[in-house]
């Protein structure tokens, strides 16, 4: 019999299993707690009987990624992890340290199908979705290997999270549970390229997480060149979906805007962006783009970025420039994995 992924199971699902196996319900919480502390084997669960540990080992496996490499930035303390999964696939996670706490940026897929030209994650296309446990593991083992507490999670690494919707929702339930890592929804951010029907579906859950939308251009012509997804969901359609999300959840939407030299960084683009987002109450996160040699694009200059932001703020748009972290360790999405695959 093929073994099941016990770390992807919710506490209620574990309780159902133990009940069906004739075990008391409290065993489920004990096992759930062990798993989400980083226990790698059932035999390490000291308050569980040997006979039950044997039974669990015959029925389930405990996911655990293999660390391929851990790279620490000498510039800002950022740490990047390259993981090998059970099938040999490689993914990345990044631990970033801020004054308000430690944040882990995790991947949601192996590769990506979205094809955005400025992102290294899409090089090679999509291989598969990550399970809920493989997403939890990135947070859990980044925390353990760094010997620090993670307070915030950003699902902004390799992959399109909403393209892995069911596992994403399960991940939220697992990581939010008090018996697990206990990271609240308000401390979780999810970044999407803008799959409109999935944004509406996510809004129905009324989760208090932060929705971050990769916009990168205020007009359809430019955005379609940068992001193929725009050929299906235009800019106006996407912004309307974000407005619906805000009304349903009360959570302000954040728009990401990567500054690409000579492509989307002019004052005219800033004016159009301000017009599109007026009265939305949203926030614009300006991203100084890391150069992606494989895509032959370059980031905008510091002066161009400053002029762009000045236009937005004068028009009443809340805008900030994201602090660039880990530039010396290829911390941008997909860069490290791409180099590993090339090797």
C-alpha cells in the first residue's frame, strides 16, 4: 500500500483517522504537534506507544526536504535555501530579517507556467504543484536551520500560488493552527499574477491574509508583453477583481510593480497607474528589478525609480520602494534553482 502524506493532513482529518483506528482523539493532537515541530520519524515521538508508532510508519510518511545549499548574504543577513524534494525536484526559500520580525518567502510550485519575462521562476516551465506539506516544510526547516522564530510568511517564491489553490488553502489551515506553527493569517501574504476567478474564489474564504498582485504595467499592451496572463485577464478586469476582494475581506490589496528599464518606468506610465488606482485605497510596492541575464532585461536606475514614485505620491497613491535583499546570493525568485539545473 502506498503511504500517505501525514503532514498534509489537518488535525480534524487526523482525529478521524485515529478514531477509525480505535485510538483516543488526543493522539491526533500529539502527532500533529510532533510533525509541525520538525520531527522526521515516528520513532522520535516519545509519548506515543511503540505499537502505534509502528502502525503509523506502515501507513504514513513524514515529508522532509533535503538541503542542497544554504547561502547567507554578507550585505543584509538574508539567507537563501535551495531544497531537494523527494522526487529530486529543486525549490527555493528565502529568510529575511526585519526589525518587525523574521519573514520566510516560500515557493508554491516547482517551476511556473505563467511565463512572465522578468522572472527566472518561469524558465523551464511548470513541473508540478507543491503539496501542502512541502510548503509547510519550507517555513519549518528554514526556521530550524536558522535557529530563529519565523513570524511572517510570504508566498512569493517560485510558482503561481492561485494555480495550486487547494493545496494553498490547506497550507493556510495547517500553518495557522495553534498546535502547529501558529502563524496568523494577517502575517501571511500571497502574491499572484492575477487569475481573476481564483481571486474571487479566495475572497469567499474571507481570510485576513494580504493579497499582493503582480501588476507591473498599467496598460494592456505593455502588460501583455511582460505577462502572458494579461491576454486572458486585462488590467481593468484584474483591478475590478481586487476591488471585490477588498470589499469582501476588508484587507487592502497591494500591487507589485517591477521597474524595467525603458519598458514600464516612464513618468507617463506612473500617471496612468495613478489614474487606474485612484480611490482604491490600495498600496503600490515598487520593486527595483534584479537583472535576469536569461531574459535580457535590466532594472531601472535609482533616479528613474524615484521620479516614478514621486508621481504616484503626488497623485495620492500610497507607494513605497521595496528594500532589495540578498543581491549577492541570487535571492530573487528562481535564480538559484536555474543555476542548479544548469549545473
